[in-house]
């Protein structure tokens, strides 16, 4: 697959303008406010099929926009089909595995692709954008994924993310339900030249 990349280095005040293109008319670009309605609709489809997010009430714009780091969308033939966002900071276990302070790590969050666009390369290209941004920022990556999402866990492993094992995630506080989840980390990679 032929791919060209055009990018500016990231800064703390902007996403840069990373645009990745592939032969299948996939474009990855920074998320814009006008993308949110389509992303919420896609998130509803993803929730129905994959139980992501775990809580159906989270299929709404506020949850989608919660991470305060950069975010990208993938378009397939001009239609938004998914997103990946980064949240500054990581949990202490992931940070320790990376040999970094929690605040020095970026966490992949709100990453999903519509069921119809899976297999198109959109997820791969979103991850390419996330990893390129992290390399440019000089920061390692972490993520958490629920145990039942075996396909996502396989993708991260194939891409070289290191699994740290499962644990009972208490995302809704100490009295909330515990969900089996996995942590993955990706050490700081040298910038590609």
C-alpha cells in the first residue's frame, strides 16, 4: 500500500497537521467540532456491537470529548469512520513499566472505528498518527482495553505494544463495578527519519 505523510511537529498548543493518506481514500486528520455528531453516531454502533464504551450512557459528546489531549479522525471516502484521542498522563503501573513519571506518558483513549470500516486500514492509520505524534513529542504511550475486546488486544500486540497483564479496572470509583481490563504500553520510539 502506498502512503505519503505530511506533518508538522506537534506543539503543546496544537495538534500539528498530520494527514496520512492511503490508496483506499482514507484520510487521518485532526478532529474538528463538526465531526462530533458523526462520531457519536459511530460510537453508538460500536457500543451495540462491542460494548465500548461499557456504559451506554457514555455514547454522547461529553464522554467522547473528555480527553484533553489531541484527537484525530479517520475519513473513508470523505465520511468520518473513527477517532483516536490522547490524554496526558498515565496510571502508575503503566508509567513504572515505561520507566517514566505518570505525567510524562500519553494515554490512548476514545479509540474506535465503525464496524463497517473495519479492515479498511482506518484503525491502523489512526494508530500511525497517534504513534507519530508521541514520537514527535518525545513521550511514551499507554492504554487500557477491556478483556472482552480480544480483537483490539491482538492489534496492539501485533503493533509492538507490550501487554502488562489483566487487572480489575475500577473506572467508576472504589464502590463501582470492576471490569477485567488489560494495560498495554509502547516505549518512546526514536523518531523516524
